C-alpha cells in the first residue's frame, strides 16, 4: 500500500506508523505538487525582484556567516554546496524504522510549499521511502543546534545526484523532522508497552489473589481521571472471579497499580498528541509564506522551528514512568515470593507447603536481577536539559537540541521495563503453577508466551538466558509491525 499526501493534515501518527513501521511507500498528490511548484515560482520571483530581501541561507551565508550578504554569483556557488560538512556524528545508529520516520516527517515542510524547494527534491525525498536501504543516522553525538548533524548524512547521497539550486539544501537540513519522528516512534512503542504492562500486572494480581475491590468500577468516577479510569477498565478485562481471594487489602504496590499505569497511559497519550502535532508542523528555517494581499511574492521568516521543545519533556515523562513501573514490578516479585505476605508456598518452591523446609525450583534470586534493572532505568530516567557548551556558546549556534539525547534515554529505560515485566511475568506464572491454577482466559495467550521461553521451574536451573529470551520476545512483539495502532490522541 501507499500513503497519499495532499496536505499536512495527512501527516499523522497513523500515517507515520504505516510508512516507518510497516514500510509503505509515499506518493505526493497532484494538488500538492502543483502547490509546491507554485510556491517555488513565487519564491524565485521574491528573491529576483526584491534585491534588498534578507533570507538566511539564500541571500546570506549560513551559520556564523549569516550577516554576509551574497552576490548573485555567490548565491549559485553557495547553493551548490553539498550537505557533507556537518556529517560528523557516529555510533548507536538509529533503527531503520526511525530513519524512515524522519524522512516521512521531512515532507511536512514540503507538502504546502513552505520550504520553497523544488518539486524534484520533494519527489526524491518521497522516493527514499520506496523500500530501498536507508542511510545510517547516528543517535549518539547529536549536540548541535537544530538537527543538521543527523540531516546532513541522511540526505547526503540524495543531494549528490543533483546540482543544487537556491533553498534546496536548506530545505533538506533545516527544521525538526528528527524530533517529530523520535517522539512518534516512542509513542507507538509506548502504547504497546503499556498493553504488555497491563497484562503483566493483571497476571500478578491474579497470582497474588488480590481483592478485586482495589480495581472496582466505582473508582473510575471517584478518582475522576480519564487515564486512570482507562487503566482500571483494562485491568478488569483480564481479572478473574471474586472467590478465592484474600479478604483484606493487598500491599500498597498492588493497590496503586491503576494509579501508576494510569500515569503511564497519560504519558503515552501526551507523547501521541505531541507527535501528531510535531509530525505535521512546519518547522523550516527560513520558512516561506505564500503570496497574499500584502506580499505579492510571499515572504520568508527566520524562525526557531528547528528546536522542538515538546519532544524531550514528552520522552522524559515516558522514561520516568517506565522507571516507576520497573520498581512496581520489582515489588510485586518480592511480595509473590514472600509466603508470609502472599500466603503462597514460600519462594514459590515446587512441593513446598507452609511449615516445610523442602521444595524444588528456586526462583528466589529473580528480585536481585530485577533490582539491577530498576537502577538502570532510574539512571536513564533523568531530566534532559537543553544542552550547551563553550564551543557553542560563543557564536550564533549557541543552544543545542535535546531530542536525540532524550530519545536514547527513553529507549534504555524502556528496555529495562521489558526486562522487569519479563521477570514479574515469570514469577507470577510460577505462582499459578505451584498452586495448580489456570489463568483467566484473557491472560491465557500471555501465559503461553511466558512459558514458551521460561517453562515452570520444577528443578533448579540457570534462568538468566531464558529470562533474557522472554525479555527479547516482549521487545520483539512491541516492535513487530503486524497491527495497526489505535491512536487516541486529541
């Protein structure tokens, strides 16, 4: 299938998913191509008929030489410069899906003519999404103002095929498509992670036999928060019958599950909304405004659109809640293993009954590993401040963009969450096994996944590799492009 773009309204999170994750192509509609060509023509009239106009990177040089006015001859020489010099970052290369997402988000500046670039550049960028290999773009070493350290190498090969004209190079390397794509990628993965977290904690609630009153439908209205109500509703779809549960309240870590997962729902929803806004945002610098009554040839504005201020906070909030959910998973592991608290066989040993010292199948060291992932997640989940350094502070490019840094930290915290959920899932599965219980039907497929990679422990064995396989399977399921997302963004 192919995603058809006629306006910025077509550049949505759902379309991003189709292009970046499902590898669909992109076609620019005829109306859009006509508009792009018209804006290009009026832009050329603007710079030809108004010798006094000041347009960054077109009638002036770039960067620290922005005050230098270019002669007509210098304009052509300047325009033909290839986007090579800023391709200096390396290491921790972005996944192919993210690079495809950046290319897709790049089209937002083009589609309504605001980049004033040529139709040939628009078609060439859209053509990068036809299924061929993507250029390598580093996630590390991104300390520049704007996103040029990523966009230079991304579009280097494309630009090498053309003798560049005025504004073409700038239309490729300016703006904030990277931040938009990074946020969209994290939002899609976050929605899926939240789903797995809901299933994992529902399984833990079942294994612990926590009272259902902690998740009662009356709380939806009493708490008054749509995101917490969504978490409560989801949990209830997985939980079993009332009978057979403890008749007094469970520990705090069980009672606050809907509150914590409610915040995760809130953070994911906020990331989805920010991604939808950012994907369709015109962020070029300078940005071209088409002709109107006062400006017969249009006009150009120098802006800070290349600095997406929504991305890092949204990504930081995701990383923070992932760290909190890791801690909650660790606490659930400990409570399930502690027979005095859970009233299950202590340490969930096979064949062990209360008051007996024998038993087999020791999984009691899992919380130690879980604690390690909690600390790794917390380390990643630190607020991302706007980067700056002495090397940047003395010139025009005095502030760096934080999107790449925040995305890398969120990605690390998210992988820690996958590992933490895998460990809690195994402990909860073992609790059901040693008490000869079957999970509620809605959790049956999830338990099957768990036991495919980590069968119930009936004799002591090395668990680390199997736990790792389950964590990898959870991550793989999150990034498997086999389902459409249901974007709930407003």
